[in-house]
C-alpha cells in the first residue's frame, strides 16, 4: 500500500516560495511548472499523459520520461502509454517484461532511484546499456483498490540533476496520473468488450434488442439492435423501427396484437421475466412465428429498459431438439464412462449415477437416486463410513464453491483387499454464484498407486545400489590410501631399525630424523583419513561444548594463510573479536568446518586466485543475532544441475582430477546442522564465484570457563587405562603448562584422597576396562562440582549411544585419534590457557 504523504509537493513550494527573493534557477522552475500545469489541464486520457511526459522531461532536463500501465500475464510486464525523449513525444504502445529491470521494484510499490550506474546494476536490461542510460527514477501509480497499476519512469544519460525535485513534481501529479491511467485502461477494456459484443451479435442467429419503454408510446426508442432483425422482419422494417420504435406494434399479427401488448405491459409493470410466442410480419408480407424471451429493468434515472431475444420458432425448436439430442448423447457417454459419476442437486440428493457407480457399490440406481449421502449411510450400514465421508466432502465443496480432489484408501464390503480411489467433486454454480448441483467422479486408481509404489521401491533400490557402489569405491580408495601410509610407516621403521643395528655416525642421525618425520607424516595422514570416515558414519558432531568463534578464527588465521592459502591471494576479514558470545560447537569442530571450506575453495581455484573469508556477528531472517561466516573463491563456480548435490556424501565436482573423496563438505554440513545452524551454497547459479555461508546461533552459558580465572595453571585429571595414550596426553599437557594428575582407571580415580588438588578439568576415556568414564565423571563432578568434563573415545558419539552410553549436554567430547594441537585447542576452550611464564631475571 502507498505510504501516507502529508501535503504532496509541500517541500517544492517551500523551496520555490520560502525565500524572500527567488534566484534565476527557481524562477525558471516556477515558470516551467506553471507552463506544465497550463499545458496539461485541458487534456484528458492519453493526450494528458503524453503532454505531461514531454513537459516533465523538459522541466527536469532528463533524456527520457515514460508513463506505463501494468499488464498481468504469465510474466509481469508494462505497456507504455506515453513516451517522451529529448523533449518530444514518441510513439507508445510497446510492451516490455519487468523481470531483471529496475521497473520490477517499482511494480512492487516502492520508489526506486539510481543516481548513477543503473545499466551496470541491471545487466539483463539491454535497453539501458544500448541507449547509454546511467540514472533512473521510478514512482509507482496506485489504483482505487490500493494496488500498483502503473508507474512514472525517468532515465538519463548522466547523473540525474535533481532527484528530490523530480520526486516532488511527480508527487504533485501522481494522483491525477493514476486516475488518467485507469481511465485509459477502462476505455481499452470498453473497446475490447464492444468488439466482443459486436462479434457476438453479428454471429448470433436471432435478434437481440434493447429499448427504452414507457406507458407513453412517444417516449419509446431503440437503444441496441442486432443484425439478426434483418432475417426476422426484413431490412426495411428494421430501418423503420430504428427511426420510430412505436411502429413495432404494427408488425404484430392483428389477431394477437392486443394480447401481446397487454403481456408486455404486465411484464414492464412487474419487472418480471417473460417468454412469448407470436407472429410478426416480414418485409415480404408474410408472418413468421417467433419465440421471444426478455426482461424489463429500471435504471438509476427511473427509465425502464427492455432487453429481449427473438428467435425464429422453427429455428428455436430445432435448437431445442439439438439440445435434447446432446443431452441424450451426454447421458449415454456418462453411463458408459469407466469411472463412477454421481450428480447431486443443491440439497445433496443424488439425481443421477452411471453404471460404474452401481458396480462400485453393488447397488441399483433406484436404491440411491433421491437420497442424500447422509440418508444412504443410514440405509446401508455396510457403506456408512464411505457415505458419511462423501457427505462431509460434498458439504466442503459446496461451501468452498470450487472443485475438491482427494485420494482415499477403502475396503469395499464384499472384498478382501483395500483399494485406492481418487474423488473429484465439482460444484455447479448458478448466475448468482450459488451452488445448484454437484458432479462427483470416483476413479479407481489402485493400479496406478501400486505402479507408483513399485516405481518408488525401484528408485530406492537403485539409490541403495548407487550408495553401495559408492561405498565400495570409497572403501577401495581408503584401503589404497591406508596401505600407502602403512607402507611408508613400515618401510621407514625398518630402515631406521637396520641403521640402529649398524650405526654409521656420519649419516645415522640424519636418516633417523628423516625416517621419524616421514613416519609422523604418514601416521598423521592415516589419522585424518580415519577421523573423516568416523565422522562420515556419525549423524552428529559429538561436540556440545560451546566455543567463541572469534578466538577460534584468530588462532586458525595463521594456518589458513601460511599453510592452505600460501599460493593464493588470501583475504581474511574478522569482526566482533571482543564478542563474548559462543556457539554450540567445540573450537575443534568449528575449526574443522572452516578448514574444510577454505580447502574446498583452494582446490576449486587456480593458483593466485583470490580467496576471501569474512566472519562476525550477524542477524537471521527473523532478526535473531547469530554468527555468520562466508568463504568466497573465484574458481569455476558450481554448475546449476549439481548445486543440490553440493553436500552429498561421496560426491565431488572434481572427482576426475582430485584425490579427495568428497565427504568433507558433507561432514561440515552435518556438523553445522547438529549445532542448530546451517551451511549453504549462496552464490547465484550463473556466477563463476562460489560462496559458502555458515550460520550458527549464539548460546548463553551460566558459567564461562574462559572467565573463571586461575591463581596458577589449570589442573587436569586424566583417567586413561591405555598407558601409551595416557603418557602422550600427560606429556602434551605438561609441556603446554598445565598441572596433570594421572590415573590408570576407575578404581585408581576413585581412590584419590582429600589431599588431591581440585581439578579444573576431568579428562576421561569413555570405555575403561573396569567401567565407563561417563559414570566415573558423574561421581567425580559430585565431588568437584565446578570441574569441567572432557570425554574421549575411538567411537563416534552415536555409536556410544547405541551401546547405552549417553553424553550429557555439559560434557565435551573429543574423538580419537586426535593430534596434540587438537587436544590443546579443546582444553583451552574448556579451562583456558595456562598463564605465561614470568620473564627470567638476570
């Protein structure tokens, strides 16, 4: 709806008259304004609109001005009513589509202004570029029903000199222009209706007539008369009646004249419908029997107008016989129709049904005709459910005054198997839009439904086969990768062992260092591969401990720039670094999503291309605050037919050229969704840029682990019954500055005495030889309620859940195998980093 604008044009008049002495420019504007008013006031319709467009373009010094009206259709469009260019009127009438043009925004009810660069902003609008247009102003025109009916548009090959002045001027004329556009549209509709009526009257075999009547014969005159009169009374009599309507009575047969005149007088006085048969004289002197039907109506000014339709009686009877023949043919077709057909009157009683309907219920027509479905439900209890539902659906169709289609499954009495039926109820409305009858068609679609179900089963089987085939290829590829890494590990281990047996002082140390470096790299690659496989098999991320995105991204920034994007034009824009809000992901999980998005961008882009990451606080469509991260690359884009599969597991658009197996984005997407967020491909289909957008809602915590503060380094209680894992975890945490308490299992942890330092973090393996870490963590948290909990396992969280081991929402989870850096990231998120060591003295 248009916004209320008090005193349209007030700012313009204040601008022109508000100063003691107007300058030359304002005096020129004032003169031009008066010239505009004087040049358009005497015009109406299209002449007014054309004059206004010419003078507006001159006053505002713009290249083009046009006034259009909206046209409905498959695609919204505008028809030009008035066009002015260079101060001169141009031919209108052209139609153009609104899609991809600035006019599309105006058609939605908004004033739209582009000061410069409109052709660049709308590349699909070829008119703008072809004519060098740079600026645009569009103002909507509103109709009486408060809908946009058209618009005033101005375009220029330079920045628009004074857009504020243009808005004020158009605001002064917009109501008049809207009215004239509606006037033009009404005239066009009237001309079209007249043309349609004229064509109908020319083709109609009878005589259609409208005439003004009165008790005073001298006041009678013909208002409308079709050419069919020539066939019934002859051209000469027709021409005489057009001159003098009172001559009509002279054409009536003398034996019937008084009776017919009396019947017309009664119908005129009562304003009722009439049907008459009488003889009327032709030019050739012979009388012809005619069938006449009509009605008298009173106009607003009190005059009485008669409308009549006259047919040759023989032609009328021929039409009536043909109508009866068509009805009989229709009844024959409906009776032979393979689907069940019912016809009900406006009260819901069955008036007709075909043989298929009889077979459907196993009943005869005379058992159903004359009864409503509600009555039939009482008479035939075996069909009560079907008839009652049919009665309810019929009532709904009558109430809605539109067809209703439904599909139901029913067991017909006397049969064993259920059958599927499709019902269509089509209400028949009278001239007053009131329901007068109902046509119901019942079609047995059991075979079609069964075929659709079989097709769906085949589709599911094919999908399952495709997944199994993909899984087979994945297992084959993963086996190949693991075998390569294990070959490297075993090979370098044997080389190192052999050298240790026969050391050579000059090269042993160098060879051992290189062997250990290669072994570490191969083991790290194998660990990453196993991690992704486990994550792929899990439906949740397994992480519930919130993290601060700003902290995670700040720590990952150096790795992203120097490791992943070293050969690319990297740009990282972070905002809200001081924002304390957190998202429901561990720092490790969030870092994994970001790394996967950036790695995907790197693999899709040529060396040297720009890769941009931007992140910070944002808002959802509903206005809720959230965290937003976007990664943009300038690769080849994602083809339209592949966009829906961007997050499918085992799928990659680079499968033929890259070794990656295509489940990284699937894992990232799954992780984002499990945290209540989303990961979407938001770049336009035709763009060569690819933009992935991550959105995560903020969560509120009662206690912020990072803000607890410590007098000394945080203390970590480690419960792990595998000695190798326990030793490396303790070593990593001690080296990072944490205090560590290590225990071997459930019994050892339970035996901790009162002298044990209070831990800030309980790090426990889930599957212990003497119990579960979850139960032990619960017991220890009762003893140390402020301690955080970090559970570790080689199984994904959903696999643990399948064993009856449920993780609580306040328990963080880290899946094995993990690297030392990943362990430290999660621990820092939970209890913060140890304080930096004091600088040494001296």
